[in-house]
């Protein structure tokens, strides 16, 4: 039988031509996608394959829980801060450690700055070139570009001379043959829709965003003592506040540095309001069909662990700026409670994953999680001695486990967070979402799409920059009130700990729900399990045959040219997969047709 | 820890969780222990931060990059590349994603018109990059000190350090 219906309502048909995209990343997002297309080149089956074992969990065993953050932050180059935060929260949860108010605020500031930074970099440097044709920008009239820019934003860099200069620089790069970040694009692809002036404007902002991101990271350096790899601390934050200190000695937070942070926060908000959001709306207006394609699970099941506690040590929804919750079957009126400690809520399944459980059909809560590799290929796998051409999705086919919330496959990320906050009555989020959709003349349901996901990320960046400004002001006010405490060291000594303890640390990473679960025994880590955002979104099938978010989102997407599957990149990139991936497109006879680069 | 304009930066890149792939950060750690670099030289463990290292590259006047490489040579053998040869090398034979990422950083720096005047890659042939959580192989660990010596000669040639 070639056609099957999944329990979560999708129809799969694997009778058509198979296309495989195989990235070669070694980081969290190390993955491959295979699809079957019908006679009209529409995707009818999709298979998401995690091709590398992360293997982090076994190396955590026996380590000091207070050091865990330093190891887990090396899982992935881009997501360092989020793993560190989830880790210290898990240890604090296990040992009932209370953190001071200032530590909570500083963590919020660092994390909000990461949202701004990550979303900006994702939009301009990892996703924009799916919509923006760099080569077309070379034929733009600088004058027309200047007029376009001035019609959509008060941003000052808008003269014809400025755009001429940008165009010359890009022309030089293209002419030199060293395309750098612009290599391997599908330039000239039939589905690029922007006029040359819009392409040039976006390329100019690509470069401006490169220069601007250097400002945002200063916030991590101020509070984390250094960047890259800022410092974290179980029980608080490692930087001491001393408003009377001067100069750059030590890692203390002083007046000068607080002023720098406030200035960077204000600049971030201005850049997002005047560059990112106008670009997002301008680009989106040329691609209305992408508010239909690529929704997948989004219109059904969304999950957020919640983020940004306004009160230290309180992760109830009354305290969280973005609520924790689950939406199931598209019912936006009901926000289901999510309990990360409840063994029936989050479970991971492995019938289609290269791991072994005592009972393959049963799920395991991460506290009871096992990471025992069991690499076996299904009978229908197509392979040569050198490589695998097509995996057999009826068997085990991924190193990614299938996480489920109460048995449901879920989408996680900015779209989930914005919709859950909207459904939960967050007034500012509602205003931002309604405002943007209003300008585009689209209904709320348009969010459940490829560009809806991309738009939700931009709106969340604006929300985060606004909160960043407020949290910095709040920290300054608290310090002025005489409270300079940043760490609680009461339980720093392991002699104060119980013989056994278990904890869970949540973190809404920029790309979605992240959880760390750990057991501590005799002052050492006994078991450590991470369930990362990409695990949710890139999940393989489960025991019942429910497909995951990537797999669902690819269904029904038409390809203009199967040899240049730009559309697949648009869909997958809208989820913000972890990092750059090089991809190979393999034809029906197994021959390599072309090499794509997923940026 | 942001470099001031005109700084010389010694940067180690790679993933310390992947055995020999952590060569670059291990060199930086050794240099930190020794603590005998001139104050004008900044030492950075860049991990696998990719594009997030852009500000560092933009601000550096001169830069030395330590990394594990694959030239198909005996494990531990050192390879030195300078300036224009570096992106071409990483572009053709990326050992892992962090190198693709670093090529993009160099290109991005060029696109913004702010790149180091001189850049040198000190690479060491890896033996094992598959063992999760594993430390350096013996051959690669033994290459740390020679790599540091090479960087000293490079710095001297840039007149950053007095001759011994």
C-alpha cells in the first residue's frame, strides 16, 4: 500500500519519485530530509532523519552538577546560552535553590538579548536568501531602492548613494568568484518574486545586520563576564554588582556598563522596528502563497514551556511573561497545563529511532530516559556500499527520538509561543500579531504557515526588544533601591545536599522548547537527559504512526524544480533549524543531481 | 573581552566534546595556563560559534586561528596557511560545520569591509573526531606545544613579541 493516513490526520503517499536532502552538519541540527513527490511535483510524503547521535547524556554521568552547564553549553555552537540556562535551572530545581531577584532579572536580560540576536541573525543570515535573490539585486536601480526604503521606514540609511555603494560591494564579491555567504544559492530560481529594488534593499540590510549583531553580544559580555561562552552560576549569576566601581576591572556590573546595556537595548529595538519588521512585511507581501504552504502541525498542536519569570523562583503562568501551555487540535480557547515533572506529559518514543528501550512501543519520561544506541536499517532501505540513498521509514530511521506531549506530536518555537501567548490573552502580543496581519490583510489562521512562522519570529523579536528595554530599567531601579545581591550560595557546598535529588530545567530557546532532566546521587550526576527543540520539530514517526512537525509541514508543498528544491529550504528554514547544512539532492536512480546549501 | 581596534587575536575553534575536534580550544587553554602572552594579544576560545565570532574578526588587525584539519597527513602533523589560502581550504574540505561557519565569518567580515590585515591558520591533522566526550588523541595533544611555538614565530614576524 502506498497511501496511508496518519492518526494525526495527514495522508502520506510514497509512490512518487524520492528526493533526499542530506545536510552534513555535526551540530544539533545534523539532519536529512527525504520526500516523495507526485506527477505534479507536489510533496506527498516526508521523512525527517537525524543522522548523528548527540551522545551527550552518557558523558554527563558522574560529573559535578554545578559544572554541568559548562559541558552542555558546548552541545551546539549557536545555542550555548540556552543549554546553560536549562542546566542551572534543573540543578536549582533538584536542590530547591532560590535565586535573588537581580539574578532572575539579569538572566531575563541575557535571554531576551539572545532572542533579539538569534531572531535577527536567523532572518537576515539564515533565512532571507530563501526569499531574496542576491543576483537580482545587482540589476536594481539605487534610486528606486532609495524610494522603496523611504516609503516603508524612517531608517536613515536610505540614499541612492548608499545603495549604490552596497551594490558595488556585492558586485565585487560576486565578480571575484568568492561568493562567501552567497555561494550555492538558487539565484534566478523561478519562485523568487521580489523586484530588484526590494532585493537590493534586503541585501543592504543583510550587511547592516551583520554589523549590528556585534552590538547585541555586548550584553552577554557584560553580564556573563565574557563572550563567546559567557559564565553561568547555579544559585544566581556570576557577576557582582558594584555601582561605585569604575573602569573595566573584574567582572562587576557598574554604572558605565549598565548605561552600555541600556543603550544597546534601545538600539536593538530601533533596528527591529525600523529595519527588521518593515523588511519582513515588505518581503511577505510578495509571497502570499507562502501563508498557505508549510503549516503542518501548527494549526493543530503547539507547545511552549513558558519563559521569562517576572518574579524570581516563580515559574507559574502568573509570573511568566510568555505562558507555558499546550494547544491541541487547533482549539485556541483551551490552553492545556503542561507539567514537566508529570511522567504522563512529556515522553519520548523510539520505535522509529535508533535507540533501544525495554519495550519499544512504550514511551519514557526523560527522568527515566535511556540513551542506548541501536542502529538498524529497515528492509526497504536503498543503499550502495558507500552511502544510503533512501531510508526505510517503516523501520527505525533517525537518531532523533520522537517526543510527545500526552501522546501528541507538537510544534514548538516562536510561532507556538506567540499563538499560545495570544490565546492566553497577552495584550501586547495580540496587538503585535493583529497589527502585522492587518497590514498584510490576512486572518489569524495565516500564521499557520511557512511565512506565518517567519513572521511570528519577527514579531517575537520586537516583543523581546521591548521587554529587554523594560527589564534593564527594572534592574537599574532595583539596584538603585539598594539591592545588589546576585547569588545565593547557601547550598553551594554539596554537603548541604540530600543523598538523592531530581530536577527539571525548562528553557524556551529561540527555536523552541528545551528541557533538561537530571538525577543527582551522592553529589554527582546519575542521569541527564535533554529534549531539545529540534527533537520536537524534526521528530520521526511514533508507534502509532503520527508524523512530526517538519514531516507534516512539507506535505502539499509544490516544487517548481525538483533539482533545485528551494521550497523545501523555505519550509525547513522557517523552523530555524540549528545551523547551516549542505545538502545533496539525489535523483531516482541514486545519482547526485545537484548540491544545495541550506543556510 | 571585546578586542579593541588594532588588536592581535589568537583564536581556537572547534568542539571540545568531539575528541580531536577540540584542538583549537585546547591550545587556547594551554596558553591561558602559561599566561605569558603580551597584553596586546587577546586569547579567545571560539568554540563552534560561527557567525557569532564576526565582531572578533572585524576588530582584529591580525589573527592566528588554531584548528584541527584534515589534510590526509599523519595524525599530529602541523599545517600552516596564510591569508587568501584559508577560505579556499575550508571551502573545499570542511572537516565539520564549524569550519564552514568560519569561512562564512571571514567572507562576512570582507563584505562589511572590516577584516584582519593578516590571518594565519595553524592546523593540526586530527586522528579521531568521533569519540563523544573524548579528550585529544596522543598525537594531537603532542602537537599543542609545537603549534604554540609556531604562533610565537608568527607573532614575532608581526613584531608583536620581542625576539627570544
